[in-house]
C-alpha cells in the first residue's frame, strides 16, 4: 500500500514535470514574437514580457517534485558522493527538517496569497491586457504541495534504506527519463 502511494505520487510528479517541460516552447514563441515585433514594427508586444514572467514562474516551480523524484537537486557532492547509500539516507533524513520547514512556510504563505488573490480575482495593472494573476498564485500552492508529497516519499525511502529495507526505485525514485535509460543500455 505504501509503495503504491509512493508510486502514484512519483508518477504524478513525473507526468507533470514532463508535460510542463513543453511550456518552454510557449515561452520561446512569446519571446520570439516579441523580438520579431520589435524588429519589424519597432514596437514590442505589450503583454509578452509579463506573460513570459508568469509562465516562467509556473514553469520553474511546478518542476520541483519532478526534480526531487529524479534526485536531481543540488548536493554538495564533494563529500556526499563518497558516502554509502545508508549514510546518504541518514544525512537526507537530518536535512529533511530544513526541507519541510521551507515547504511548510511556502505552503502556508502561498495558500493565503492564493486565497486573497482568487477572492479578488487579482489582475496585473502593468499592461492594458490586465492579465489575471490568481492562476499563477494557485499554481504555487499546487507545486508546493506536489513537492511536499514527493519530499515525504523521499523521506520514507530514506528511512527504509536506514532500516535495511529494499526500496523500489520505480516508486520511490530516483526515476529516469526514457532517453536516459536508452543511453545507459
């Protein structure tokens, strides 16, 4: 049951990470359109810069759970890489306190910002377009929740490693992209 829940969370974060990775193409098209308009019309698209910032903000934060499922967050590998799998798990358990403190504050603060923004249907007054800001603020809460869930999965896996229990990597990570698996074969 625990493995199935972990597999579901990891699969969800993997699907979201891979799906949202294509948002960079939309971002590219927005910025390209802005450059073309600037060059040919001598006038940038008024709303593209703000739309790009909002899209990039969502793009950056929504991938957190995916990056954690892949175990791709930055470590101080100078020492960490030389440790045994069990010692790494112990260090990860100890440092998870900081992770959960950060996620707790992020969830609490972003939740109330999203509630306030959504109830007011907040928009930006930076351009004539009046782009809605509340969807981006909701996405921060969603992304932080997904990251927290993947952090719980990682913590459970670390505890299992310390206890000497075999960890199913397809459920607990690190997951690998299809391309990475093909290159390894």
